[in-house]
C-alpha cells in the first residue's frame, strides 16, 4: 500500500466514524494524529508541544 492508498483508507475509516457519531467534521491538532491520518507528515516545530503548527479538518466529503 502506498501513502496515497493509506491516506484514502484512513479517510474512509474517519468518514465511517463521522457517520456513526452523526458528526459534521473532525478537527485534528495533535502532531501524532496528523501524522497518523497523513501517513507520516510531521507538523511539529516546538519540541515540547503536543500540537502541530497546523491543524486538519476532515469532513465526509473532504480532507
């Protein structure tokens, strides 16, 4: 599985979670969560912070 396929599979899992929870979107800020959903992207700069320098909003239609 390449990175694009991995991201697509994870987005499908998140779409299912959003539908199950009847939620409109998922907001991710933690570096480890962003790394997971993006197949390894690093959003950290400050070493002592759990939050990255950017956030992700994932909806059923887009990521």
